[in-house]
C-alpha cells in the first residue's frame, strides 16, 4: 500500500536529494496522516460519546492532535522549501525542526489535558456501554495505526525527516494506547467492571512520554548534535582515495536542515608537494564530495613532513605515549622545530568531547613522558575536543 501511494503521488521518487521530491514525500505523508486521523477521531468520538467512555474519547482527541501535527508538518515543509535570501543564505531548511518542535509541544499539551480528565474519571467512575460495533472500530483503528507507523517510518527514512519520524513514533504509541482502550472496553462489556479512567490515564501517560521523547530529539537537532558516525566515516573513506592526501582531521558538520549539510575539515598533504597540484586535488575533492553527498565542503590544507625518519619516529613514539594514557586520544598536525639545544614537538591532542580532563595536568604528563625518551625534546601541545 505504501509503495503504491509513493508510486502514484511522488514523481522521480528515487531522487530524494531534490527538494521538490522531498516536498512531494512530505505532502503525501501529511495528507495521508490528516485523512486517516480525522476519520479515526470522528468514529472514536461518536462511539466514545454514545458509550460514555472517557478512554475512547481520550483516544479520539489524541487522533485529532495527530491530524493537527500532520497539518503543522505540511506547513513546515512548505516553509523549508523557500529559496535562499539575503538574511538566510543557507535557506530555510531548519523550519522542519522548528515545526517539529511545535508538533511535540502540541502532543504534550494534549497529554496533560487527557491526564486531568482521566483523574476526574477515576474519582467519579461510570460503567461505559460497549457494543460490538465499538469493539470492531477499535480493532480497525489499531490495525490502521500500525499501518500508518510503517508508512511514516518508510517515508522518514527515505527523506531523513525528523517531523515525519516523530509522527511514526506517535503512531506506534497510538496503537498501544488504543489496544489498552480495547482491553478496557472488553472488560466493561464482559466483566461489568469499569477500568475506563485508569486506561485513559495510561493513554495520557503514553502521549506524554512520546511527546517528551520527541521534543528532546527535536531540541537536539535545533541546538546542533553530533553528526551520524556513518556519514563521518564515509567522508573519511572517500577522502582517503585521493593521491597525495595523507589523512584528514578536525571534521565539522553543520546541519541547516535535511539535505543542507556544510562540512569542513583539514587535509594533510606532503610538505614538499607542488602547491598548485595539491590545491587542484583539494578543489576536485570539494566538488566530488558535493556530487557524492550533496553537501558543501571547505577543506583546509595542512602540509606535513612525511619523509623525515626522525619526525616519523617521534610521531610514532608520541602516539604510543598518548594511547597508553587513553586509547581514545589521538594526535594530528605533528611537526618538529629544531632550536639547537631543544627540539620542539608541536601537535594537537584530541580528547573525547564528553571527557572531563585537567588540560594542564594532561599536558604536563605527556611532556614528562616525552622527556624520558630524550631530554632534548619538548612537547608543545594544543588540547582540543572532536566535533564528530
């Protein structure tokens, strides 16, 4: 069913880097979500009122909020496709994240409202009147929401969309919540016991948990989070195939919305390279990365000595010293300056971002261990954190 809808309504469906194609996917997702959730909410609201079931009414209101989420998502995609302007040179892609934030807030507000109603129902319980039609509609609603989860998940993965991924999470939570409502209805019909308020409370908690989880992920995107390790690894592997590139470091990835990544890194080249030739290689690499990954890349060229036996030996010795202190540490930009009585070993030391270290103490420890190798060596160290 999902594949058929995509085939019918998305032209050039495989060209997901194209913003118009992404917009078509988003429009299909939003319209489908609106139609399905409006229909579910209408049917649930009718049977909830007729049967006097707070849990069914809560579930219906949850579906109404889902329809609202789809509308907001659709608006966000439309706004994100605005062309660049003088105030927004990187476009409006982050509007997807902003609208996702509003969707998450809406989910949480609905959860709190239902929580309050559920508590009132627990204090003043009434036995709902459950018919066979009610049970059938609830069962159909569960199956529909499970399909919607698969539908959203596929589209979210295809176009890498945070708002649609959030809708997928919401759909699977809705399936669980409606299952709980169905159990409540079965208990009321066949056992004559009301657990309606408690199930409504459970539904509201599901909604709140879903909203809180989703808003955390959205805030992470807005603040700027660590890039996908697979993406970073792909960039490193791609760069390694170029002749004359000894290695890359200081990778930074800036996310301005799906399909709008800005990447920068340092590329090490032999110090005795022809500078014009090295520059041409770097230029070609920037263009090739854009063609391969769809991201704008800026590369800084770092010349390093690769054919000096003493430098290579001391780089290896220094690396081993650093690794013995912490296997996750690394060095780059290693060079030596001979001042006669003292030889400076100059390098950058990279420590994990989340590790709390006393930089002065760490530098002193490495300097001491290097001096133990040979007293003429003095380490000049810049401690930094990785951005990936």
